[in-house]
């Protein structure tokens, strides 16, 4: 496999994808075949508590779907030797035949779609960052954090780059490829008062595919934030209060609720409450939601989805009205619509069959800035940094219960100190109808959601 | 043609020639099968081969790790040279180093160790395993008041071989095995139209005869999942606030793992991020509490892990004895850095060949107490919450949260009404001082699906076990 230059990745993978299809079509006439190949490099350096660790590697592999009429099978293998590609085709056929399960709703792999689409932004100097430069960056950011305050007990810094691409081809004429790059830096500081068990975290990050990383001042911000949270008080009540969800937290809200509920597989298979509600109002009319596979700075933006269909922008909720769900080719056919080009493959990609996933979700900003929104709250909670448990909650019923370990208390329109951990409970979907404000501070979070601070009424806060 | 053993030995030699103090070359060739059925249709039928080499090099107590999915000698050579290069480049920044010495007493196992089970999954066809999923699915779909709105039947299996060659010129090799069968049922509440889920299933080092045993058959798993989903139609949310809480063995096992086990992983101790740093010998839990972490369980079940990913035999580690913290979970470097904390435990584990081993749990188990039955535990609870099963949890600093999937509101030892999903939270070190009783009944959990996440290595199979546990007080999330 060895090193393949970035510019050559598409051609390299498309050539192998084509070889695989030709092999399958000639050896197994009459069957359908789809091959997905991935190749990539990653390099990551961390310094945790003063201990450096460096990792890098070249990865790649192939995933093959085979269908004989209504019978489908899949096999994958790491490595990209000709031998392993052809073995994987044979394994997919053997697996399909061993299971011998028919799927009456299967109507073949994806058909080619003609639509203009492009890969996300690409900042070439990211490719030229050496391990030595990454080590210097993480050394500097952790050193800066150490200088801020002696109550910083532990520092973790982490930086890395990744680049790579995938190609997907099938017997219906698809053979498309995409490449991408990414770079990131993270700094996390734990503050602790000497002789106390109380610990608070501050973390900051930057992620980019389209420009140089900006990490000036991040260390100081993270360390200062953690130290400032050390002094806390108890909320000492359990009642419904307005809650302010900063973008890092509001994005996990959407990820744990609408993201699964608007997934076409969940809809078709009876696990979404919105299954038969297209055209109905499902949120307040101030709320809209899009999925955009073409946003240039999006970390998961690529010209094609994991079935080789050109990506697009899909309107999901417009002014409160449900417009569409996210689909791959299989579930769009079952539902009787077009694929929204949301096929994605988890992990390294080639190890998984296409599943439906978001590209970048976008919640448009409202008109209120965060300060004004807080000023209007007589008593409430500002949730920041991270919330534990949203991801373990039930996205089907929408019932959730979570812990905010580092929230702030709002009293008479002002931030009035840091709180001991509080729990927040309620229902995700009910909450979408009780949004008081969407603010004007949207950012693109690393969870592929671009969203502002959101203020919601009615959740029970307890602590 | 060179064997894979030759390639690993070659990698170690090349790494040493390039200046590494110590090299570990790790190979895996694993086969993973996944079957997922939705209602009437087998939706995902996956057969995956995961094969590659990961090489850890150590230079003055600092590690560099590189991996490759290509196994030719030139690819492996390039990989080990990169690993040495990044270790050397990182070394000057180190404020903490974790060097360790060569150890001539560690084993050399050239013939792969195998786990003996009846009905070894590799000897049975995929059709046999599909039948398990089909039987569970058909059972779940056979009930009709109400009919299931959605069901997911899943079978997963991992088998194959792992090998490690080290600078001690020794090789260790074993053949891991994991099987798993699960059923999830979603029903629509006939009164409110709400969708409610419940699930059942088991996984771990089992032969396929596991699903022939009473209480474990696909039909029984599916019936449980269906009944528990239906029961949720009448369930309420618990009142938010502090309650007496009884946790069932499944949930307690996750607590053992998430809320306690992670804090004993020694990387967090040497980096001073764990709240258990410096607490060896201290009373951190009630006297009745004993926690162990072991690689091999008696009989079947749990995770079968004879060696860790540094080739260290897995120890029976006593983490907590009568409430006193005795050990941490180590890799070879942390064990040297923290003397008198239990010794080499065999806890260096990597998610796969693309990751370097870090301290992770094996089978983390709360040992049982003396209360005989569930009924007696309910009597001891008196009035409060009985929390059952979990979708997982997490711990940050000393705060833990975990999510119970079901439960009952209990008054005077009697179940009054079923509970919906609810959150349990608190400070783990306080919580362990509030344990009032443990039952004699324990379960051992592991599996192919799900798994543990840490440091970007998510989905690692671990084992966990526990009895029922009664707490005098836990904060419960709900509605006021």
C-alpha cells in the first residue's frame, strides 16, 4: 500500500474500485456489486500530565456489497492489495449465500445522479505539517497553560492532522471519489484547590480543514475558565427553570434528538415519532433545520456520499414545519422519494454498510444576542462546557435526564456564580416547542452541527 | 515466504537498530460477523476481516506508535522507523516518563491459547446464527396487544488470532472469542402514541450452546424485551431528588465499570487526573465492598483475556478489599512509576491494531454480599427506587451519571408502579460510602455490541459484574 500522494488518492482508489467491480461482474454474472475503498493517513500527538505520546499510521481497506436479486451480503477487509480486494468480493458472495435472506424492499444499489457537487475546502499546508511541528505546537500550548495559575493540577494537550479519501463504484455506473483533510488542536485543564477533592475542567479547541489552526490564547482561556469555576454553591431546589444551552451543548441536544428522529431508517422502521407528520408543525415557527453536505468548511463535507451520490442541502424543518427526512438510496426507495445523499459509513468507512447519517446540520440563528437573552431571565441555569447523559437518553421517546457538572446560576438577569452539579430533565421534543430564544452566536461544533445558543423553558432542574 | 512471526521479529529488530530502547510489534487477524434484523427483514449481513500491525517503540520512557494495514516487509519496516522517529522527536518535551525494564520472567507462548467452549462459533455456519436472530425476532413479532412498532434483532461474533512480539524476544499469542445476541423491542403506547423501548440479551466468551440454556433462549430474550417495553406504557418518571436506591446486578455492574473502574486506571494516576491518585491504603468505600479486576473468569461468560496488549498475563487484581483501595490498573510503564500499588496487572489494552495500548479494564467485578434474594433486598430498600438495566453511563472528575432503562417505585418493600428511563448521579466516592447491602446473586456482562470508550478508543469489549446493591441515598433525575 505504502504512501500515496494526496493528489493521487482519488485516481488510485477509483482504479482499484473499478478492478473490483470488473472482477465481481465477470466472476458472478447477474449479481449486483458495489465496492467502497478508503485510504488515509493520520498523525496525532498528545501530552497528558507531562507525558508525550505520538501516533501515526496509514490505513485503508475495502467493503463490498453483493446482491443476487433480493439477497444482499457484505464483506470487508483491511489492506488494499489486489488479492485482498478479490478475496473480499468472494467473501461477500459467500456470506450472502450462507445467510440466504431475501429483502423484498431491495431494488438494487444506487443509480448514478447527475448534480454538481464539490469536496469541502482544502488548505494544502496542513499536509505539510510534520510530526516535529505538531510536537512543538502541543508542547507550547501545554506550557502556556501551566503558566496561568498554580491551581491548574493537570493539563492535556492534543493536536493532529488527517488526510485521505474514498472511492465508491458499482455495476450501475457509479465510480466517484472524494478527498479531505483535517487538523485540530485541543487543550484541557483541570483546576483543583490544594487539599480539596473538587475539580473543574476548562477546555478549548480549534478544528479546521480550510485554514491554519488558530490557537493563540486558547491555553489561557481554558485554564482561567477552570480556575474560575472552583468556587461553587448548591442550587438547593428542584423546579422548572429556563435553561441556556451554549452551542457546544445545544449541538449535543440536536444530536441526541432530531438527528436520530429525522433519520429515514428510524422513520421507515417505526422508531421515529415524526414518521407520518411531513407538512405538520413539529416545533415553534422560529426554528428551522437543514442538512448541508456542501458547506465548504464542514468536516464531513465531501462531493459524494458513501454510495457515490452527489451531496446536497436538504431542508428538514422550515419555520417549524417538517419538510423531509434524511435518506440513503435504499430507504428513499422504500419511502417513495429520492436519496438526500446522506449515506455514510461509520468507523474507517470500509468496515460498514451504508447507514443514514447527517453531513452538517444547521440551525439558523435568531435575533437575540446572548447577553440580552440572559438579561431577561429572572432565575435560570446557563449550561456550558459539557453535559453528561444526553447521549444515553432515549431518542425515541425523547425523555432525557442529564447532569450539568459545571453550570452557572442566573439571577435577575446576571450570571451569579458557579453551581455544584445539577440534573436537567424533560423531553427533547417538548423542549423544541418551548424555545424562548435562538441567539446570534452560531458556531460549527466538532459534532458537525452549526448552531447558536438556545434558551429553553420548562425543563426541571434539580441540585 | 516469511511468516507473520518473522515479520514481527523483524520489526522489533529494526526498531532496536534505529535506537529504540524497547519495541512491541502487535498483529491481529480477526473475523467479525454482524447480523441485524429489522422486523421481517435481515437488514445488515456483515463479514469483516480486520488485519494489521501496530508497533509501539519506547525511547527514554516516551512512546511512539505507528500502524499499518499493509503487511509486507518494506511496509512494516517503514512503519517501525516512523514509530521510532516520532518517539525520539517527542522525547525532549517529556516532563513525565514511563520507562520499564525487560523482564525475563514474562511468558513465551508460541502455540496460541484457545478458550474451550461447547459449540465453538467458528464451527457453526452463519445460517445457524441467523436462525438465532430469526427465532428471537419471530417471537417478538408474535405478540399482538399491542403489536411491536419496531424490533431489532442482532447477533455479533468476533474470533481470530492476536500475536505480540517484544524486545524480550518472546511471542505471545491467543485466539479471542466473543459472541452476542440481543433483542430490542419498541411499542407504541396505545393511550398516548408514545414510542417506548426495552431490550434484553447477553454477550461474552460463550459457545453457541449459551442460547440453549433455560432463561437464555432467543425466545425468552425476545419475550423479556417485549414484556418490559409493554410495561413501560404504564410507567411513570420518578420524582426528581434524593432517594434510597436499589440497583439490579446489570446496572450495578455498569456502575462498577464506569463510576469506579475508570478511576483506578493508572494513566489517570500518573497524570494526576484521577481523584483516586495517592489513595492506596485509604478507606474509600464501606467495609462490605470488594472489587476485583480479572482477565479470566471461572467457566464461560465475561471477557476472556489471558494476556494484555503488552503480552503481560492478566492478573486477578484486588482493587478494593473491605472498602480499602489496594491497587491500580497498570501497563508496564505505570506499574514502575507507582510502586506498591498492586504490581503488574495486565491492563494495557488497545481497541485494535490502529491504537496504542493504554490502561483499560478487564472484567471489573463487585463481589457479592450476603443478602439471599431480590425480595429481601426490596425489604431492605423499604421505600425508594429500584433501578434496573442501563443504556450506559460516564464519569467525569468524580461525578458519575448513569441511565437506568427501567425500574419500580417501591413502598415498604413492595413494587408499586413501574418507572421509565431515569438518571442516577452523584459523586462516586461519596456514593461508595453509602452502600448498605449487597445480594448474593451476581451477573457477568460483556459483549460484541457497545463497549467502553476512552481516549478516542471507543467500543472496546470489557467485562463487568455485580450483585444487587442498596444505597442509602442517590440523586435521581426526573421531573418535579
